[in-house]
């Protein structure tokens, strides 16, 4: 019977076997993706996760080319900033120069979006898709601009599909002063600082709707130094409809004393030849006594209400200045 003999392996054979095993492990590592972790000072590898405690900066001081570009050709995301804390910031843009741009979003495609903010929190708390803040006296938290290229382009466009939502919502939390939730200004000769349109063909929708919860507040307030504070126009409908009391600063009550025939009124507005003044007795001034006429004093911005005879007792006269 043949007996196998075990010959002692040489040192060269042992080293060859060891190197062969190491080569096999290296081949396996190259054939499958592995996790990578780097620390401060280590190079950045594509497809790896890096962890650092210091800032990594890539600076281009030569031309106007991009320092970092994130491109996706599918439905992915080119660049994403992620926050896992309650006070962190995913992506922050800083403009150190007077005309620099911290974050710039450009949409070249039809229907594209330069910058999109989405608030997806399912809770009832307050979240912000896009949040803008200005700490400058004349700064803008969010600024939108529409160059004059024709059409109906908009600097800022807001849209809501919720039955009780807001396309654009402005809020001023100051307890006093003259702050504004939404402020609009136009330099056009026929433009509008704020424009509202109700495009529904039915219902009672409003182009501009204002609500005031304060007893002295104003739902809608218009002011003009020389022009018209509030102008309403309708081609086929009603230009002005008021539900409730109507108050005019150009109206009031004047008292004609007993035994007197007239009273002088200073309405606080300009009086000219085209000013129309209505005057009506609010009480009985005596048998057959009524308002005879109104004399306008344009130089002094006053007018006199004259009765047909002396009042038998003190009476109130209501007046209303129009035009």
C-alpha cells in the first residue's frame, strides 16, 4: 500500500500562498462597492460619505466658471442640502459684494422652476417652503423682478389650490406703527401697486379683499394727496356697493340757533364753483320754515346754510359736500 508522505513546505511556498490570499481579497474588494469614511484633511472621493468638523472650501479666483455643479439627467436632484437639526441650514447663499447673488435660480425650460421651496410637514405647525428675511433698513427678504419683455410676466407669483389657502400671504407682526403685510408700488403711469382680479364667472369672489378685526381698523384703505383715494368703475354692474352704514368726512350736522336764519360751516375740504352741497333740516324749524339756499365761499372754503325764515327754536341741519 502506498503511503503519502508530507513534505515540509518551503518558506517561498508559504509566502506565495499568503500573497495569493491577499490578492484574492483585493480582487473581491474591487468587484463590489464598499463604504468609505474620511476625516478632516482626507481627500474627497466620489460616491463616498465624508465626515468633517471644519469647512471645506473650493475657490475660483480666475474666471466666471462654476466652482461646483450638480447635474441630474433623470428625476433626481442636482444639489441637495439636508438638515437634521431644528436650527440648521441645508443650503446657505452669501453675497459679499454690492451686486452679488447669494443663491441664483434659472429656469430655461418651458414650465421650469428656478428655485422651488416645498413645505411637506404633515403636522399643523408652521413650515416654510421659502423663507426670506431682511435685517437691513431698506432690504428685501424676498425680491422678485419681471423685466419689460412684454406679456404678463410676474416678479413674484403666488398660487393656492386650497379652498381656504392664500396665493400670497403677507403678515406684519408689529404691535404699533404703520407696517404693511403686503406693500405694492408702481412707477407706471397707468399701472397698479397691487392688482387683484376675480376671474370666476359665478359666485361672489373678490379681486381684492380686506378684513379688519380692530374696531378702528380698515379693511381696505386708500389715500391720495391730489388724486382719488378710492376709484370704483363698472361697465354693466355696480361701481360701489356698501352693506352697512356709510360714513363720509364731508358730511355732518350744523345747528341754527333759535331766532337765527343761517349758519356757517367749515367742512375741512376745498370749496369751489363746482362743489355740490346738500342741506336738509333734521327738526321742525317753525311753520313753513325750510332751507332756502346754500352760499359757497370758495375763498375761505366755507358755506352758509340759509333758511326761509328765522328758526322758532334751535334746529339741526344735515349737510353733505360732494365733488
